[in-house]
């Protein structure tokens, strides 16, 4: 299962033009789009359901789970409803916006109080963002159905135009590559909303798992995209079940895995989604990857980047900045080393299995960890941003899936600093 580079400049150009044209059509012919949208959606849903039924029965999948059959049936029913009652399908856009804006409003409000408590500068901006999203939610609830559907659909068209422009800039970079040494300022780049990227890791993991279920594919032969060796690696984690499906993200640089997270269980709050922020440094990545594979059944996607000297200098400056803004911290296992108790928290497990050093953040926005905002990805992004990587979501919230989606696309391009990709699965390695 070789990860081959297969995105050509022509594909990027066609994709960008298609998205821009679709966005323009939605923007200027909104009523026509809304008239046809339910039926087009119905056709897609019915086709998808029938295709899945075909895979379920004709291809004789190894695991015929009843939940899969129920899910496929639900898709088929939705497709039929789209034809019987088209108006119901039109609730998709306002319903999605209501849900998304409400969730973002809550996240920013929690982040505001969290940052205010630690006296983090500019925390008022988070309050303003929270109010903005709550206002959108109220408008969606109170506005006339057809009017709000009309306005929101136009915004979707506008979004597709900007997304298409982003892909067009990728086409320009592919045809007229810039020197990454000079590409140190992050450009505005519209990517998929975070909710759409959350399922990407799970879907990719399923493909890897199915592939490695064949014994002949374990420890597959290496496919080299280039003879260059990466000098920085990004490790993106995902699990089959539980909260791990949303992923985790580390950086491997100059022999050390660097990670930020909610590792002090004594400070857990709000269903373990909040706590005091902790960084760890693990010497070597082999033991860490084995630990993640064996004890937590995680799959790790490792993307290798080839950086210039200037980029590495900026990365090192940012890492040093985080070290200066932290102090040594011990896991319960090491803090209570004379205790007979066997600590089973994540930090203690890591301390037993790897050569690790923990540090706790002193001040600033990473003083407190929050799963949905100041998380592992946000921290890693402060370091990766020094390389000029141009991933940026409109709402400012990043997920491991956002980065995976970005790196997957960049890896498949010719002119990219993302040069290698490896999947470390509990059943084997795919390169």
C-alpha cells in the first residue's frame, strides 16, 4: 500500500475552477440551486446507500455488523425523504449553522473565562467571538425560514469560492514553486471546517486496518517519494473507538518527541476536557510509538518535513520559548516514588515505558489545557507555523484531522516540504 504522489497541477486547477464556478452559481442563482438541491441530495444518498448494500452483500465483507446495515438503511431512507418532502432537506444549511455556531460560542466562552483566570493578554477577543457566534445562533432561530436559508446558502457559495481560490494558490505553488526559505509568513488559506475533518482520521484508519488484516501486507515495502530526509516529523494519532477517534498530535524534532496535553490528572475539570497544561519531551520516538501501539491501540501517521536552515532556526526559537515558559514537573509515579501504589494515569504509564521529561506551563494561553481550543494541535501549530505552513481555519479551531487533511494533500504534491508518510499501526507499518 504505497502512498504515492498523485495530485498533479492539472487536478488542482480543475478542482479550483470547479469549486469557484459552483460557488458563483450558488451565490448568483441561489433560488435555482435550492430548487434542485433536495433532489440532487436524494440521488446522492440513494446511490450511496445502494453502493453500500452492494459492498455488504455482493462483496461478502468479512464483518457483517448489524450497525452497518442500519446505518446504510438510514441513508437510503433520507434519500427517499428528499424526494417525498424536499423542504426537510433544506433544513440542512440552517440546522448545521445553528449547531456549529452554538458549539463555537460555548467553546469561546469557556476559553475566555479560562484565559481571564490566568490573565492571558487579549482574552477579550475570545469573548467577542463567543458573542458573535451566539448572535448568529439567535438570528438563525428567529429569522424567517426561507430568508435565513437563502442567506446561509449564499454564504456557502461564498465559502466555496474562497476554498477554490485556496486550491488555486496550491496550483500556483505547484507550477511556480516559491523558495520555502522565503515563505516564512503564513498566508490566509481557507480549509475544510473542523467538523468535516473529524471523520477523516477514522476513515483513513479503517483503510489501513483492512489493508493490514492481510498478513502479507504487514511491514510493507518502503515507497520513497524523495531521497531527502525529513528533519522534522509530525505524529498524528487516532484510535478505532472512544475519544481517540478525534486524534492527538505531536512533533518529533532533533531526536525528541514534543507534546502538549492534559497530563496532570489531579487538575482535571469539566469531564476531563480541561486541566493544567503540560509539555513532555521523550528521547527517541521508537519507544513512544510502541507504547501508543501496544497500550492504547493507537495508529500514528508520521509525516516528514524537509525544512531549510532558516525554518529550523525559527522552530528552535519557538521551542526554546515554550521551555522558558515552563518548569519541571513529575508524574505521580515519580513524585510518589516511594509509594506502593501502582499509578495508572497516562503520565505515569509514559514515565514507566519511555525516557520522558515533563514540564508544566507557567503562564499564557497554554497555562490551562482545553480539549476544544488550547489543545495539542494549537500548541504544535505555534511551532509548525514557523515553517510557513499555511493551514488556517476561519474559526481559529484546529483538530488533528485538519492537519492530517492538509499534510495528506501536501504530501501528494511535487513542490512541498512534506516529503514522507508512514503509518504505525498496532498490526504493522505502512510506508
